[in-house]
C-alpha cells in the first residue's frame, strides 16, 4: 500500500487522533472516503469516455477503408446493409 507498512499506518492514525481529536476524526475519515470514491468514479468515467471515443475513431477508420476498397473494385454497397450511425450519434443509438 504505497510502500507504507502497518506500523507506519498505526503511527499516522495515532498522530491524527492526537492532532484532530476523537470527535472530529470520524467526520474527517468519512469525508476522505467520499473524496476518494468521487475521484475513482471520475477516473472510471474518463476511462470509459476515452474508450468510447477510441471505438468511434476505429469504426470511422474501418468504414473509410471498406469504402476505399469497394471504390477500388467498383463494387456497390450491399442493398440490405444498414447505414452507419453518424459520428455525432448519441451513445444509446450506438450501443443499441
């Protein structure tokens, strides 16, 4: 855990108990836990957004490659093919 052993954690908690006091320590720990949870959620959201953008870019690149290959072979797109979703389509339409 960040190179901090159990003895160091105990010393930190004892110092915090002395400095902050026993009445305010639970409130401080609760606030710290909430802040860490919020940070983790924000990091997960950012990671998901980057993943979605990467997938969209990959899809656009593949569609362009397929179009270029068809144009080079003079092959029309299949009649039963569904049109690709626009690049600015909402997430629900892309996932659905």
